[in-house]
């Protein structure tokens, strides 16, 4: 029903959603990988191959599409990211407390940045999946970090994050950390985080830190059914691109 020159886009969400929820039943990328902390052996017997089956079903859809296309039609299949297991949850705000960048009110050992933070002493805080912000003077209502201090402070925090080692596995939790100017551009640049955290494979920002929570531990096993993820450094979750002709 399309005229020559028309284009259509169709999004298949099944693989993304199922990888998030079913990864704990089996690691399809590496059969020698350790079991996920949320792994349930009895359930896994019935669902460990489900992700592979979803790929097969999507491949069948792709085959049906190809059979219907005129020979001169351009077909592009792409994903915006890949997937990895999400085994360890990193509490970014708790790490900021441990390193002295985020200071809680007297008597508080954990809580929420909204109600339990001493903003007169706090230099950085975390919100969102991969975002870290400075408590910047003139921007935050109780900011104390001057714009002149920001670059060196961000470099210091990024360096420390990349050198952090998960004590359980003696492995880095963070592969990379970028300033906003290294990642974003355009008229809405000021709305982006000051630092974007690229977690290593197997690691991710905890749900609590995403919402501004400050738990009492820095890192722990992810026992959630949300067991696969892609909110990591791009290098560890590459996407795919399939095209039915040569492209430049």
C-alpha cells in the first residue's frame, strides 16, 4: 500500500523487555558466566532458553517482511543497544557519601537526598540511571560549587569512579565517566547531567540511587527480576546493524 519513495518504521519491543526480565534464567552471551544472583534453578529449567526463542520469533517476522518486499526496497534492521547481565547494583549516592562528596545531616547514615542531605557541605549528588550532578552555585538552590571549581571536581570524581573496585569480585564497576560536553550538544545542553556514568558489564546504578536514595552500602547483589540491562558503557552493549545492500 506504499508509493515509491515512502518509508515505514516498525519497532519490535519483545527482545528488550524479555531480556530485562528473563536474563536471570540463563546467560545467553556466555554459558560459563556465574549464575545471576536472582537465578531460580527450578524456574530456569523451563525458561533458560526463552530469550533465544524470542530472537527466533523476531527472525521469523523479518523473514516474512523480506518475502513481501520488492527487490529494490531498502531494508534496515537495527538495535539501539545490546544487553548484558545486571548482577551487581552500585549505590552511587552511597559512594558519594563514602568519598565525602555528599554529606548527610547530623545523625543520618542513610536516607534521601531530598530530605536528609546537608546541602551546605554537599558537592555532588546522583539522580537518574546514569547521571551525576554537582551542587553548583547559582544553579542549585543551595549550591556551593563555583563554576570555576566544576571542571577539576568532575575530573576528580570521574577518576575515582573508574578506579573503584568491587570488593566481591575485585573488578571495576565503572568503565567510563563523561562530562556533559563530551556526550551532549545543542540548545538543551544545560538540562543534562554534569557527569554521565558508563558502568561496566554486569553493573548498573541501583534503583535507590536512581530515585535519589542513599542506602547504607555502596554495592550489593542485584536480586531483582530486572536482571538484564543496557545502561552501561556503550562498548559493552553494542547494537547491531543489518542492511540488504551496501551503504556508505
